[in-house]
């Protein structure tokens, strides 16, 4: 860890390695691997040091990067912890508070020795990031292209159409969203199922976790803008616009609603995890995601065997009948797998002695419908900070009054909140609203706290404690 760092707004560790190469490849031999650290203020999966691709890149550029992702705490809490300690990784994604804290180094003081960094943007573009002191501290992550794009395989966001659909329609030229969905509707009407009986899914959207951009980013692309993050920027006026509020966005989401009501979009598309989404895409082939990972590619002729109507309608239990006592669970012979439904107190598995209050996150404010409206500033700003509601007797026990600041602590993190005494709360339980844009209460719930049978995360009941600020 360093006393100062340079802020790097990038999306993944491989991109960090590329930038590290720009900085250091001119003075390092490829036999000497330089090691760097990075923190990303979002959730993600760490790429371990024994990853073959990571090692190969390190060999090629002479550098590698140990990345840390957000886990068990909010972005603000993580950045505040770095600022309080005064020690930082080499690269960090965050906010201007890092600049205000004096955590960053001016990259323009060093880049004369590293022309690849200096030439990453034009002088005019770099000036847009220049601060009041005349220096530059940020490296942008979106909307930067160098020269002509020579990539021949597109694997990102797009209005994809399967080859079999194009072949059926004699390879039409599709130029509008209406033409796109019209083609899907006509194909679905003529081909409701695959040859093997598997129902067709006309249109699916990847919405899991941070990948919801497959749903959200479309309007900016339809308006002809690159991916500049959560906004579009007029290149002439430099006006910043929330692309969720444009006329194009309104028309596009109206179109999705129309297609959803026609049955063209499966409801599961908004609930599926990333793995479930991939499994659905693979289902017509009969290949599972695990098999694909194992082999690294899909066999050219891997086709699901034909299934009869009798097979499809069969009850898929070992006995072929509806079971009141599950033979599968009973055979597991594990705790909580008795075979017949039984109640087990979730508190038995939690450290309730250290965290005696029950945390529930099931309720929501009228202006916050899950996470659908949390980006609208005028809704988010209706409350200055997140609130935690507690019963009057609990408030008295913790010497807390409405309006006072407290720290809500769980086994995996903590969050500063404003207390609200509410007699409708159950004594011994505290309530935090979910779906807000300025905090994510789910970050205080252990991602391994799941139902032992279904694997469903326990977002609505966890353990916590309240600590009064300044006490």
C-alpha cells in the first residue's frame, strides 16, 4: 500500500494490466514482473495469481495486478476507510473525495517519460480532466478509441438475431427496433418450438447484478452515443444528459412493455442469475454450462435429443409422482433435509449473541420501487441519508432518538444511518428500506447466508446491532 495513488477508472483487471504496461513496459524486461495493486468500488470476482491468462499477460507486458473488489460494505465506506488510513493501492476507482483528501498524484507530471499514457487522449481531451491546480488525476474508462476499429467479432451488447431466424426470413436487412421485433414476432408465430419440442424464447435480456446495463444502455446507443458511463455527453455543447430520460429511452421501454405483453419477453429474464441466463441460452443444445466450461467450446453437432409430449409432462421426481415427502431430500440425510417441510429458526445459524437485533430489508418507500427508480436524482434526494427504523423500547435501550446518527453493524460490514423511532417496528427488529440509490443494504448481508436447500439468499432476515455515533 502507498501513501498516494493514481486514480484509474477502469472496468476490469485485464484492462488495468494493459494500462500498467503503458506505464512501465519501456523500462522493464519481460523477465521481471512488476506487481501492482488496485481497488474497484463495485462488486466483482478476483482473478487469482495462478490464473493462466493472468500469468500469460504478465509475461507479455512485464506487470501484473492484484485487484480488490467491493465486498460487505458500501462504496463510500470503503473509500472513507482508505482515506482514514492514508494508505492506498496503486490504482483505484472512486470519486472526487479522493482528490479532496490529497490521495492522488498528478499523472501529467510523469507522462513525458511514458508517451503511451500521454497519447491515450489528445491534448484537448486531457484538458477536460484538468483540475483547478492545473494537473490531471484521472484516466477515463469509457468512450476512448484509438484509430480504426479492426475487430471482426462482436461479443458485446447488440440486438442479436440467431442464424436460424435470419435464414428462415431469407436474411433481411434490419435497421430499426420495430423491424427487429417484427421479425421475431413473425418467426415466433411460425416456429413456437424447436424441432425437439423445446419452446422458443423470442427475446431475452441479461439483467443480473451489474450486467443490467444490457437493459439500461440501449437508449444511448440508439441515439448514436458511445458508452460514456451513466450518461450521454453532447460533443459540441458538452451538456450531460441522463440517457434514461430521453425521448428515445421512453419509446424503447414502451416498446419492451408492448413486447412483454405479447409474450415475446420471458418474465424470468428479469430474475435469472448470470449462470441461469447462460443455461437458458444453451438449453436448445442439450449442453450444460458446466460441460461448456469443461470443454471450452461447444461441439458443432451437439443437439438435444427429441422429447415427446409425454416426457415434457412427466413429473420429474424419482417416483414419477407428486411427492409430499421428497425422496431426493430425504436421501441426502443432512440437517434440514428431512424430506417433509419443516420450520427451522434462521437465528440458529447466526451470531445473535454479538448481533442481537434482527435486520429486515423487505419494505420499500413509495418513491423507491426495488431499484427501478433509484437513479432519478429528485427521488433519491428526498432523503439526505439512509434511515434505520427501530422500536421505541429498542431506541431507549440504545439511548437513540429520532434524527440521531447511528452505525448499523452486521458480521460482514457496517453503514452510517439516521435513526427513526417507529412503534410499528417489531421489538428486537430493525427495518431498512431497500432499493435506494445512495446505499445498498444488501451489502451488509453475507453472500454465503443462503437457504441450505434452494440456495436463495437471505436478504430479508439477518442479524445486526446498533451503535450510537459519538457514544
